[in-house]
C-alpha cells in the first residue's frame, strides 16, 4: 500500500461565456408597452362619451383637429388644463338660483354669524371679571331682528337711580365691556330704553316716555365711549312701560332695562326704509288744491298779479 502512487487531479475552472444585456432592454420595452396598454384601458374606462369622441376625432384628422379643435380633449382632474368651453357647455354646467333661494341662504348664513357672536359673548362674560360679576343682569337671546342683549335691573343693583337718566358707575362699566365685542361687528345696533309702570311725577310734562328715551341715549353715549362707532347706531328709542318682561308684576325691577340689538340686514333695511322719504307722499299739505291752481292760472291770464298793491296808511290799520 505504501508503494501506491498518489494521484492529484487538478480541475481548471472556466467562466461561462458572456451573454450580454439585450434581454434587459427587451424586458423593459415589454413592461413599458404593458404599462401604456393598461393606461389606455384606464383612460378609456374613465372617459365620457364626449371625450372619447374628441379623441377619435383627433386620431382621424390630427392636423384639422389641432387647428380648430380643443388641445386638451381629456381632463381627468390630475393636472391643470386650459379648456375653453363653448356657450352650450357653460349653459349645461351653470347652477341657477332664484332670488328667494339666495335670500334664504343669506338668512341662514347671517343666523349662523349671530349664533357665533352669541357664543363669543357667552365666553366673554365668563372670561371678563366685570361682566362675570353682573352676569345675572344680562339676558342674551336671538330674535327676528337679530341678537338681543338686555341689561336688566335687580332690586339692589339698578342701572339708574329712580327717575334719573344718569348711569350708575357699574352700569357704565358693563356697557364699556360690552362695547368691545360689539365694535368688532359690522352690523347696525338698536338701543331701546324701558321703564316699569311707576309713573314719573317729578317734572310736569316729563313722563316715562321721555325718561326711557333719555336712558337709551345715555347707554348710547357709554357704548360710543367704549369703542362702538357712531355710524353703527341705527336707532335709539324709548318705549316706557309698553313692553314688559314680567307682565304679571308691572313694577318688577326686571322691567327696567336697556335692550341692545345687533340688527340683521333685514331689520336694518326696514329701519332705513322707514326713515327715508318715499317716492310720493300720501298726503302733501304743501301742494295747492285744484281750485287754488285754477285761480292762480286765471290771475296770470288776466294780469291781476302785476297790479301794484295799495299802500295802507298807519291810521287805517286795525288790530
């Protein structure tokens, strides 16, 4: 066994022949073609019949279509396009709203703004120290005319002294603080003064009507001092005891109050419409009657208007 020769077999490895990368180019072309094919299928499915007809017309006559047709026959919303629609296309896409529908939408939008202002005032009352102290004297609601803020009297905290139009110091502070959020809106304001049924007897000829109007005007001055624009005030009136909160007790302190209304556009327009003169008055006392006009015409024809008036001597005057 020791004399047996050892045979070593050496295997020489050779690398395989280089096949090249042409197959990759072919596969890439195939993938691109498939992607284009599926893209065409997707566009065909998503396109409307009118868009398909436009594409068909383009491929039938590319020169004529590019000269007189639309450059963007298909717009799927993926990119910006410049498409000039005809009048017929625009007429089909227009949404027409009648005047009543527009007014309804405007009223709903304004009501939403009033509700937002209502929430802002509630938050301001909770945040502001002065308003929070007197929050039991503030009544806020939304009426047909707009957002109404009522500052009412309490038995121990009246806004005015009895029979006076002079605001208490804390009443002025309340109005100053309310003026801040009210000055931020563009709506017109209406200020109304109210009294209870207690008659005013201190001055002859001066009643609760005058007192309520003077109190409303005092509130107006305080609001303007606090920041409300003078042009924002649309109406200042006094209603005496004609409108009561507590009709069961006409002498209740809650009936003595100042009402501030943030007017909506409809209410402000009605106030302005009533204030402006109409096209023709129902009764015109300055216009001469038919008899007076006829007499004036006869006087012009006869020439009597040109005759000098007779002088009257002082001794002929009778009183």
